[in-house]
C-alpha cells in the first residue's frame, strides 16, 4: 500500500456541514451503550485536552507515522469526525473496546481474502459496532449489509430470520463484497465508498463528473447515508492510534458470552425457553441475534439455538415439554412453509446435529477448468456460481480464486476438492469417491429408484438398503444439502 497522503485542503473544509453521519452514529452508539448497561467513565485528561485544543498538525503527523495499510488521508472532514469521537468518549471508547474484542476474528477473515487489516475499522465507522444497526436504505448489522448483497452471499433474510444480525455470517459476506468491489474499481477509496453508498451511486457520480474517479471530488454528490465512510474509517483508525500512543487503556468491558449450540426443527419461542430453562430473554437475544421475533420459525428444518454454557443438558432434559406445550400465539403453518419449504424428518439428536447453514470456500482455477466442471464438482447451480463470483466464464485465469457456497456440515470435504487431481475430481461424478468422502458401494451393482416420502432423510433412506450410506445417496444424486430432498423426489440407489 502507498503511504498515506495528506490532503492539501486540510485547512479548508471542502464539505458541507452535514450532520447525518453524526446523528446516525450517535444513535447506534447510544443504543449499544444503553443495551450493555454500562456506566459512564471519567474521560481521561489527555482526551479532554485533545478535544479542547484540537491540533490538526498532530493528527497529520500521527497518520504519517502510523503507516496504515490503506491509502488514508487527513482532511477537514476527518478532523470533524475525530472531534466528535473525542466529544462522545464514553460511547466511542466502548464501541472501540467491542471492536478490539472482535478484531482477531475480523483479521482472520481479511487475511483469507488477502485484504488490508485496517478494514476492520469499518464496522466501528459504520455502526459503532451495534449489531442491530439499521441504515437509511434498510442495511443492517454491524457492517450495515444491504439486502441484495446478503441474498447474493447466501444469507437468510426474511420476516423472522436475518443473518445480517449474526456477526460471523455477515462479516464473511461483507468482507467478500469489499474484495469484489476493489477488484471492480482497483481503488480502495472507491471500493469502500461503493460498499456504503452502493456501486450504482458511485458509478452515477463518476459519470456526472465526466469520468472523474477521485473519491473526494465525488463526495459532495454522493448520498448522505454512505459518503462519510472513508473519512470516518480514517478517523476511527486515528482515534485508535491516539489511544494506543497515549497508553489510554480501554475500559475493562466484558463482551464474552460463551454458549453451546443445539439444533431445533420445530417452532420454538424464546419466552418458553426462558421460562423452562431459567434463562433471561436478553441473554437468548444476545446469543441468537438472527431471530428477529424471539421465535425460531422451524418447520422440520434444523435451526441453531445458542444456549448459555451449562444449559445444554437441561435443554435435552426438558426438550419434550418445550415442544409439547401450546403457545397462545403461533406462526401459521402456511407462513412457516413459505420460510421453510423443505420438509424433512425432525432432528434425530438435537444436541449433536450439524447445522445446515452455508459457508464460503474457494477453489483455485487449474488449466483446462471451466465453470460447468466446478459447479458439477461442488454440486451447485452454474448460475449461482456465476452470481457469487461475477466472472466472465470465457476469461478464467489459472490460480484465479472462485467462491463456492457449501453446507457447513461438509465444509472440510468440499475444501479437499481444491487439492485433488483432475482424475480424482472426475470420479466424484461417477460415484467413485475421492478418498475424502465416505466409502461408496461397489460399482458393479444395479440401480434402483426410491421415491422420497414424508419424514424421509438420507439417513433413514440408507437404512432401507444394505451397504448404502447417507453420503452415498447424496453423492449419487448430486445433492449438496441433505435437507433439500423433497416429498415425491426420485433418488437413484446402487444396490
């Protein structure tokens, strides 16, 4: 990355006195602070001095000495946002403490994509780390992830579940989107701006200014809900450097609330869990942010429920009573069917069943590969593969990374495909296995057809045939998600 560039207009504010960012960020940070039930702290003397005697030369020098891995620059808007963070030190220090708690996880995701680590300041700049943040355009979560991006990245977003509120899922999706935008613009300021404002608004502004691709020239005509992301990210970076260089320790806040995950496949209300297991609803909400209505809207489809440590055995003990009681208000079955259209058998073992959520993995293009082959090897739809990567199938390059969304329960199996030889990958589609999946039945057997019935799962079907495993059934029928089989579907079985 080039060294930071100091704007020549640092002394002359090129921006309008726009209050939108300040109002929005303060709303997020206040909500975070109140929800955490934290108490105000005494503002350190150095913070008071820096706020009351704001010296631009100090911040410019601090930025130059810090050598950020992004092309950050100081200007008047950065200064305004820095003053704001210093003025609201209770909120900004708490949000920064929460960011520091998450930085290791963020950095691991950024390193996988080979992106600058300073991008981990984006959630602080966007939402003050408030997991229920909601932007002007309906974006949500700490990354203020747009609906269209979330759906494209395989996240579930509906009336009852919003994966944008779940930190790990939303972070992976947001980081991948940032990487794609940088590939598109080859400019970090435009890529970051496009994430917050939307690529369409960036492109429209570039056209209006006769193809001018300087973010700072575009700033005045960008929408107010996203244009401050670049100066805000710079201010967040400098705020953290200021705390570090002055040895100002962040308050000893605790953000860790560990838990155990169980799987439920029937509708379950937080209120019932709270009453039966003696767990506060606030704790359930904190551990399970993706459920918007305090209900798991399951209809024979496995959904994860995170319980506080030590509560898993109690859940198993009282499982029958949790599901047998009648709630006064139930989600209509027809509405649940729209959320969960796939009907499978209830979980056999609630405590140990593996989640069916999707995670991204990456395949490196080899000589002779094409997208059709890759879609076949990973059991995905070709159109989905193209939408995940926005690539021209005619311009694939050796070693180019291709993103594939796969079931979390089979992540390790699908990751192994990247290291297979061409012959091994071709055998995947012939029922021959790769040595990484389960052992297949003999290739000399004859085929029969089985029609899926209500309540069937690959496991239950496999028990009807000697020597057949659930993995065999999935492989023979090119099924990547065990929950995707449907009543009436024809499955081929080798006997």
